[in-house]
């Protein structure tokens, strides 16, 4: 399968902004202020790793109608000028004492009535990427305009992916599929875990990833203890279970799934756990439908794993996926988000094999009207063995 063309046509962004503006209108928001890399990329296509530098804030204002306005450091003017935006306002940054605040306030005061409201995401899975003091100064300068929570405005819009976005995520998954296929070339008894992690990242880059923002996993006898620790120098040995998990990025979009491998012959307990995870995922692939809630998916996994004699792992058992490695919703008992067609999601059940020994399985899907469509290539039913 050929990779989708890089970037998006202007019509893609026009549609996204129109959807945001419709949500803004319904919520009574006169403008939307975006400060994070993901939200700004979503409305502009501005893709850069320069966000790794915390020295400068970046702003995009989405007015009630019309095209967004970029208020950005001058260093980004050329790249933003390659986007579909035409109104790009810059300052020389960093500028102690007024790092874009006056320019941002002028822009917002020209877009929002004196008694209007400015939406900014304030809830779970959001962050304000500007100094808190500058934000407070902006709210005071712009009063009596008020700042309100626009989490739902942004999240309910972004969680439904266009076919063009789905194609990007599918291509990112294909990159990871190709890298996972190379794991037997560098992982096996005697290989150091930190070397395996490094070689896996190299394989992802060789397979076409633009960069690898996230590589995690674990290894241990009869299962691993956690899935977020840095890899150490301990060599793999017979009886270990190796898990590799990746969030590789292609053209601004993530994949996020893992694969498990037995080092030598797996124990019966490991084989039972893997079989339960595979079967429970099959049930989710068969039963998941729009209209279910995120908590219903958690309950499905909990029910099926328990029925199969496995002990479900704690925490969330899947989540949204897209411009960031993890997006809303979360498959937990407490998330009431209604699932809708067009959501890209991970199915991530986990089981506890023994105290401090777990196994986690993950696939990436897009939810269609008639159920899930796999974006990652389905893991094998039998646990692969590395000798």
C-alpha cells in the first residue's frame, strides 16, 4: 500500500474549522484560542519538532467565522506561510515582559465583542502552553470579555477523524507492522533489552517513520512488571516475555500498538494469558458499535477476560488515537463518552498473570457504522517465539 500524499488539501482544514465554528456557535463562544502543538496542527497543518523548545509560546485564534489567525514567533513565519492561513502576525521572541501577549490581546479584541467569550481548552488531556502569568495578564487586559472552557468544542470535533486522517494513521500502523516483522532479527536469548529497544527504533525509522516519539515495553520471566520503564542492559533469557510498544509518527499522526514475544518456550500461564487477550480482543472487534460508551468497552473486556479465566489488569483498557499518542476517550469504568463512527481507537486489554507479572495486548482500529475496522495488522493468535 502506497503512503498517502504528504499534508492535506486546504479543503480539509476548511472543513475542520467549519466544524469547530459550528461547535463554538452552539456553545456561545465568539473565538477559540489554541496554544498546544496538536490543536494548532489540527487547524493549520503547521508541523514541526520545534515544539520541543519551551522558550516560545504559539497562538492560533479561530474566530466565529472566517479563517484562523496565527499569532506566532517570527521564527515560524516562513513555515506557517506555507499553510493555508493568510493572516500571520509575528513578534520577535523570546521577548521578556511581553512575549506576544500584547499582540495576542490586540488580535482577540479585534475578533471578540467587548462582552463576548473566548473559548480555551481547560479540561482533562489539555494544557495551557503559555506562561500562567501571561494568561492571567491577557484575561485582565481583555476584560470584560470572559474566558470559558472549550474542551468539548475541541475534543468532540477532533475525535471524529476524516478519511484523510484515517489514511495517515493506517500508514503509520503499516510502518510499525514492518518494524515488528524485523524484531526476530535483533531480539532473542542473550540480546540486551536496551539494545533491542534501540534496534526497534532504528527499524521503525528504516520502515518509514518520520520520528519515534514513544517506545516502551518490558521483559521478564513469565511476564513483565510494567510497560513504561526505560530499558536496562539485562540480557533476554529463556522464559522471558518481551513486549515492545510504539508511538511512531508519520506526517503528524501516530500509531500506538504493541506486540508480545516469548523468549524460548512460553509457560502454560503465559500461553493462557495470551489466548485470553486474543479472544477478548476478538469479541471487542465483533461487538463494538457506535452508541456504546467508553465504559461499556471496559466492561466488555472485564467480562470476557474473567469468563476466560484471566484476571483483568487495572487502569484503562484502550483510548483514542490520532495527532497525539493518546487521545480521549479512555476505556475506564468512569468514562461516559459515547463512541461514534469515525473515532480511531486502541483496544488495549491487559491481564495479571501473577503478582507483578502482566501481559498487555493492543490493536488500532477505526470505528465504522457497522463496527471496527483494523488499522494495525492483527497480532498472531499464537504467541511468537524467539529462539
